[in-house]
C-alpha cells in the first residue's frame, strides 16, 4: 500500500542549485509580450515568399 505523500513526491521535479555570479532581470509589459508573440512583419513576408516559391517550383 502506497501512502499519499510518497505517491505525490514521485512527480516533483529535481531541483539543482548552482552559484550564479550575475542575474539580470528585465521587466516587460503585456503589450510587449503580445508584440513578441506576433513576430515581425518581415517574418510573415518571408513565410509567404517561401510558400509561393515552393509552389511555383512544384508547378514547373
């Protein structure tokens, strides 16, 4: 019979500590996170261009 404490401890992650010399934390807003999530318009144009070029090559 397994007790509840031992069964729940099986799913805990291993925590390893190491010495950190320097840690820099930058605070960002939700709006900045949304901008990062969307990506730049250049990446969208690149994806469209690659799709069009690959479809054109497949037709030829």
